[in-house]
C-alpha cells in the first residue's frame, strides 16, 4: 500500500545524507482516547511482508499479518497490571491484551518539523516485563488489525455464485468493526461456505481463488487486491521512489529456485446441486412439551 508524501519533505529527507528519525506511538487504553506513549519507547521493530521467503512467488500474498515489537521504559511500573498506583490500572488490571495501538514514523524537517506516515495499526497481543541490569522494561508484541479475524471462527450457509470480494465482505461484516477496500473480483466462486473456519484464512483462500491477495494495510484497512491490481493501481503504474548510484550502498541480483516453476498442480473437487435426500429420520414421534425445547 503506497502512502502519499504530498505536502511533506519526507522524500528529500529520506534521500539526505543525514536525517533525524521521529516516531509517534499512541495506545487506546480505554477504548476511546488515544494516549501518546512515545516518550517511553526504547525501541521499535515492525515487520511487513507480502512475499513469504519460505514459500516463494507461487504463494504470493499468502503471508502472515504484520507484527510490531516495542520495548517500553517501565521504571515506575506504569505498564504493570498489579500496580494499583498506575494511571492505567483500571484498564490493564486484568492484563494487557488486544489493546489498540498505532505507530507513525518519519523524519524531522527543518521547515515543517516532524513529518510522519502511519506504519502500523493493530493491537497489543502480549506484554512481558523484564528487569535486566536495573532497567525495568516491558515488551509489547503487537499484531495488525488482522488479529480480529484471527480470533474469529465463523459458520455460514452455502453461498452460491459469489465473487471473492462479495464473500470476503460478508465475512468481515460478521466479524464487525473492520474497514475494507476490496477490488471487484474477476471470477465467481460457485460454492463458498464456512464451517467454523478461521475468518483470516478463509479470506485469504477466497482471494487466492481469484489469483489475488488479502491483507491489512498499515492504516488498519482490510484490502483485497485482484490479480491485475499491479497493472491498474496508480501506486503501481507510477514511480514512487528513485534509487540511483548516489543513494545506495550495494546492489545485487538474486535467483531463488523456489520462485521458478513451469507447472502448477491443482486439486479440484467438483460440486453440483443434486436432488433432496433424507439426512435423518426419527423412528418414533418426537414430543416437545410446552415451555420446553
């Protein structure tokens, strides 16, 4: 997902020989108000990947959700659930889990000050405290907004002749609270249904059936991009950054054999609508008294 740098000097500062990074970390402890926790950040690591190096190009898009790892200063036990004096105690006394978090990163500009773009939107999945060398810290392990679908199993009736985007939207509505931006699918899925499947995996399978991919962007929006998206979207048809000899340290070509393939084997189990059949028939009348089930 490309992000606009219009009105900023981020590109120039990225190209500069020296640049001052800037971050903004906000956490929604009470479910309503975003609290700035940037001053307590010791380190930030964010992992994004549309390409899974373990599976290669044949499985493009079939990746794991983005993750973030933050180490926070905790000398005053602000993030300690059993600290009754913590201003967060009312919200974390049962533990820190599934708390919304967002991270912006960028550079300080001489004219405009701090300029940032959203780099992660998700929730805190785990929080672990440590006390090494007299430094009390807490590590926050976060998962992007896919966490809602990872935690949600669903069962549906049989869906007939649905485009992947239609089926994915149906699943996301069931989970609730998810913003989405879905390309119009190019194919129709004759039969689609969930039988207590994980919604994240089901959305990825529906996307793969269309040759596309499903993921959550840095802004927290669920996205389905069809197989021709890279040929159509403006952020793919126009250059986003220029790298030349004066702006890089090294360049190397790489050929990975798992990315080279000449055939694909697909297992296909056809289905059709057949006549009605009796699944179960009681051998005696079933009596249900009043007010009972």
